[in-house]
C-alpha cells in the first residue's frame, strides 16, 4: 500500500545522498532513492553497497578545536546517519575518526534499505524531474549523461576538469614582520594582498626544495582524464612543474616581484609570493598561482620555506584531481536548493564542498529542506556561526575571489566574533566550537526531535 506522505526523490546513494534520504524520511517524507549500482559503476567504485569510501577510511580529526571535528559533532548531535555509522564501525586512529570501510558501507546500506519510508530504485537517472522535490547527489564522478544534463541546467557553469586549487592559509599564522600588505603598483586596496619577499639565497633554497618535492600519486581515472584533457591541464599547471621549466620561470610568473616594493628595504625583492584575501573578513589568504600536486606533507614543508609563512597553518592544501562541481554561488541557496527552482536541491562534492564529512553536511541540509518543502514548511537556513551553516553560506555566496573553488570545513569561513578572542588560535577555535554547539543544542535542537519541528 502506497504511503500518503509527500515524496522526495534522491539521486545517488553516496554519503550525501544517503544522508539526504535519511533526513528527509525522518522529517516525515516518503523517499525514493535512485542508485545506478550495481548495474553501472563509476571508475572509482567497486562495491554494490551504499556510501562507499573511495579515497580514505579516515574522517579526520575528532577534536572540537578542529573545524571538521566540530562539524562531526554538530551532525552527531542532530542525528546524522553517516555519523552514527562511523561511530558504530570505527577503528583505532588516535585523535582521528577512522572506520572499517566495508562495515561502514554495509551499515549505511542496511539502515537505508530497512527504513520503511525509503524505497531504493536501482537504475541510472539521466535527467532531473523539476516537478518533483528532488535532491541530486551523484558525486564528483557523475555519469556522463547526468553530467551533461547538469551542465545544460546550469547554463555551462558546471565545471568538469582537472581541478587545480591553490593552498589557503590562516592569516593569523602569517608573520607580518616579514610579509607586507601591498597591491602591485599600488593599485587597489592594499589589504587585498599579502606579499612574501625573497632574497636570492632564500629563493635558491625554496626553488631546490620545490623541484625535488614529492608529488601525490594520481589515481587511474585521474590519469586517464589527464591524458584526454592535456590542454586544460596545461592551463592550470602545478607550480612545481612550472618551476622545473627553468630557474627564472617562477620569477617571471607567479613570483614576479615587479611593482611590489618592500617597505622594509624600499626596493623590489628578488622574488615575491603573493597571497590574495579569500574572504571579506580577511581571515583566509590564497597563495596566488600555487596550484600544486605535491603531497600535503610536502606542501606543508616546502611552502613554509616562504618568508613569512614559517609557521603557516593551512585551511586548505592545494589539490589537483578530476572533479565535477557547480559554480554554486548565486546558483544555489544556503539550503542547497536551486535559486530559480526551489524544488531541486544539490548535495555532495558537486556543490563545492570538499571531503566526506562536508559532503555529509550538505546532504543533511538538503535532505531536511527538501522534506520541509514537500511538507509545505518553511526552510531552515543554518546559521553561519555553525560550521554546517558556514559551509552552506560559502557554497551559496563564495568568497571575494571571482574564482569559486571547493572548500573543506575550516574556521576561516565561520562567522567571526565581534571582538578578538584572547589566548591564541586554540582558544579562538574552542570559542567558535562552544558558540556553535550552543546554537545546535538550542534553537536547532528540535532537528533531533522530528515530532516537535515547526
């Protein structure tokens, strides 16, 4: 007998799709969850079960003074299926949360398939039904037909290429006794750019370490894509590859010192690395032109050789991999719905969030709000003072840079305090976490008690 509950369709049974389906059902909707496995697999997936972990079994830090640790606790407090599965299948990993991959996937699959209000339909979906409340969560390796359809819907703003993102550093970790604010030739707002000047000796050390640093291995499907898209890859060349083209290549490229006078020497440096302000608050700065394929460990080691970045803390490391994501600011709202069609929601890495937990958070928000739309209730916009809300705000609004890039959970995107928090970074981050969890336990606490939601 068919339920008379309103229907929500979810496309894709990865972490975001499963979370969206679970939350929509908990809200009181009837869910149809479409998954093309086991009839068809992406190049990265091999198991027929849901929420398959491809790149790692780690969900990263569990510490509340770490942004992803805070995001996990927010989700956990609000009844996330993915967090429930993670804690049920966890393995020892120190202060991080790691899981048994197979047990985790099996746990999520069993919960989804046994939910009375979720129907699993094993077929590939290649179009979006705009008349239905729909959550699209097909992942960074979306099938070609669906990828093409999303591109049509977004007017070509959907991106599908060898994604290159430069590292982003925490401004409070930059040594401003060495780095200085200035725009090239004094044009524009000087606070938009931080500049790290090199002597010849400092450049020689940095250059030698950069060209000999260890690159991250490419996955098979990344290699295949790279070979097909050489012109695109050339257009976002890794800084270490550029450096290998010659000693002066960087000095005439992303590290050119021309027009940047160091106020301490009243002269141009031998070379200069520029950092561009990434958000209005000025808490995050992007290392200009430093897209890279180095391992995270090597990025941390080599980029800390840049004068002024000796103690740099990274909100995001540089990455290069095949990716499919939407140019979301203006296209999606903070509920992950389309701005021009509130029936359709997107979730997962295609929205511009980066990482397992971040994808889960987008699925949580999209699932809750898709169900509320189906039930005729007002949507919930999560506050920017929470990490789940900060990610949604970043996806829907972006930063000050015109180039939208995927983002991990970090404290640089969360709403800052009106006054400076004493005690340094750790105390500041703990204060962010305390404020966020107070909100989650308070005004958003009803999300864990669906019978009493407005």
